[in-house]
C-alpha cells in the first residue's frame, strides 16, 4: 500500500513539473525558431487598475477582409495570415477558419465583423515587465503611441500560430533601455 501511494505521488510530481516545463519550452522554441514580425502599436484606453503590472498594448494591424462565404461570429477561433508591408511592418492579409500550411499566421479570435472587414482580438495586448518599471513604461508608451506621434513597435516571433512578444520598442530603442536613460 505504501509503495502505491509513493508511486502515485511520484507520478503526480512529474506531471506537475512537466506541464509548466512544456509551456516554457514551447515559448523558448518560438523565440529561437519563429519568424520575426514588427507590429505598429495603436493608442489604448486609459489605465485599468485591474490589469496588474504590464503595459497594455493596442495593435494597429488588427483588421482583415472578411472571408467570402464564411459566417464569422464573436469569439470564433480564426487564423490570421501575416505578411510584411513596404515599411517592414506586419499586416494581416487574410483570415481563414482552416489552419494554414507553410505560411506564417497568428491564432486569433473574432472581435466583430463590420461590413467586409473583420476586427480581430490578437494575443498581443500585454507586455509584461518588472513590477516597478511598468507604470513608467506605460506612461512612456502612451505618450509615444498617440495619433500623430506613433513610434512604438512590438517585435513578435511567430511559429505555427504561436506568438511570443520579443520586445517593445519606442523610437527604435527597447523600452527597458529608455527607462534606464
């Protein structure tokens, strides 16, 4: 009986370690092997006290043409195919409900459909930082992402629909470095 309990405990401990390790390894693999995309950020609503210590982000390229013959609904999982525009920034070229092969894409959700355009909920709305630096970074980001003064960019690695934020850049410099100056 004691050996059964000990064996069960060992299996439970291994599972508890394996789950977070697999999540970490998946993100590290995307950072190492994923394709780099630069997203232009957009202004965001004022600070929300319930969000915690991170910079709340808005992404300008969150729209795409509505696919013909497909009735999209709020919250539906879709695949947003990516390309790079003439300025080197990421753009969504197409939305599909079928998982694409051989192309870079982000797994997203439908926010809403407006005429012939779908507005997406992208998994790029938070940039986590060291707790004490986040409020100052949020202020700097807001100042530099206002309409007419938008020079904030998000470096994102993408692999097989998985998205990992590599860094937030303001004026061409990583935001953490700007806060130290």
